[in-house]
């Protein structure tokens, strides 16, 4: 009998409120990796022992060595992912993956080439996609689907808590099979996933203060645990920044830290509920040597049709709203995070 009654928690590390990752093992004996549990993708990849020494991003991370695992199964099929922000190339292997204490035989990619950008900034080794199977490249069964087919989870859901303060411990928590009441208050409000097979919902508007300014006719919002920020169509975000008096510089939108407490809330209308972010939720306040820097955690990103135009609600949204991803009922639940 499972000591955690059909649920399996994994503590997460919070790196600068922008990267949240937890530990999994692959192989026998266990080889440990830090991975982002990413609802915006559906494949598992980790750096490979056979990655080229010239791939700095690969070399500075933990690497999987199939020859050291007695449960390794050769595959060798080529694999590549083209992110908006970078490229991962390698080949497929199969081995036992353990996540939250649950073992699953899994086809995954060994990365032999990782683009320096952005992976040299990554504190994590790889990515474990928590998306639906139809987002999976090469039709590979995602990890969570492999676990659901074992019928050991109390519910076919997983939940995510992201802490808002890097010093907070744990930096977050992934729960397979349920939710963790330690990290939310009140009840869940649910929104149906709009397009079967993506962690995407219909958004009814985006308000600044009490004025609906964007997505007035409705639009699509992706709830993406693997994105650091909130992104929206570049024109909308640029208008939003003008409204709050933020300037764009080479590393994002900045505001004068003295004015932060006067900034309006930004509210996302999902399902029958309004999800407000206050300036505490969307400003990253960093104290540097040359003074304080206040970054607005919104980015303009134009996703081409038919996928776009979309808004992507990332870590800073999830840090405020504890999120339950429900595969049983194809819906997403939000509760106020503690
Ligand atoms: C189309 C398809 C390829 C499936 O799209 C995706 O996979 N889309 C992914 C959607 N979720 C975010 C992913 C992403 O941007 N990164 C890079 C990243 C994010 C935050 C911080 C850092 Cl340092 C980095 Cl490197 C992966 C780590 C999750 C892309």
C-alpha cells in the first residue's frame, strides 16, 4: 500500500523565481537529474554522456550514461526540439524513470547538442513535459500517461505549487495524483481546457486596474509551468507597459522602483473568475550594487497562427494561484496559493 494514499509529492527548487525544478532518476543504479516539469511540452530529455565537449550547456549539466544502466534499452532514433528560445538535438533511449517515487519505463531523448542560448542559463539539467500526448514529438507516450496507465494514482491529476520567494523552502511542490492543502486556501475554481489535448483555456479578457484593455473578444491562454513569465501579443504587452510607465531595455521591461507601489493590478478573466495579479506578483525586485532594479515579469511574444495569438501564463501566475491539471476531466483548477 502506498504510504501517500495514491499521491506522490516531489519538492521543487526555486531559482530566482524564474526556474522551478525537481529531481528525478533515470536508470539502474539511479542517475539523478534536475528537470523542469513543463506543461507546455510533452517530452522528456536530459543531457547525454555522449554530448560533444563543445556543447557548453551540455557539459555543465548532469549527463545520462546508458552504458552504466542495467535497465537501459537502446533505441537510437534521432530527436530534435525547436523551442522559440533554443534547440535540443539528440537520440532516443529507453530506461526506468522514477518521479515522486513512482517508476515508469520511459522513452526519452538523450541530448547530444544543446544551444548555448538559453541553456547556459539553465540551472536544471533537462525538461520533463507534462503536456498531453498529442503535443509529444514522435508520438512518444509522455511520463504522466505512463504513470496513469499503472492505475495507482488516487486521481488522474497533478498539481503545482511555486513559492514566490527564493529563500522559501521548499521552492515549490509537484503532486502527482492530487493536491496539497498545505499550499492553498479556499476552494478550486475550474476552467475546461479549450482545445482537447493542450493545457489551454479560453480567456475572457485582461484588465488593467478596472478597465478591460486586452482580449476583449476573448482569446486563448496557455497555463505553462515551464515559462518564467507571462507573455502576450507584443502589441498588447507594449500598450500595457506604456499604461504602467515601464520602459523596455535589453533585458526586459523596467519600472522605477519608487513607483512600484502605485502600479495597477492586472487581472485575467478565466472561467467565471477574475485572477488578479498585484504589483507584488508581477514585479521582480532585485537589489543590485548600483541600486534596485524592478523588472516587469511580462514579455511580448507573437505566436504565429493557428496556435497564436495567445497569452502564456507562466511561473509568476502559478506562484499566486495554486494550479491543478486535471486529465480525468480535461480541466484546470485554480486556488489561492498560500
Ligand atoms: C512546440 C514545443 C517544442 C513542444 O514547444 C515547447 O516545448 N515549448 C516549451 C513550453 N514551456 C517552456 C519551454 C521553455 O521555454 N524552456 C526553456 C526555459 C524556460 C525558462 C527558463 C530557462 Cl533558463 C529555459 Cl532554458 C524549457 C525549460 C522548459 C518551452
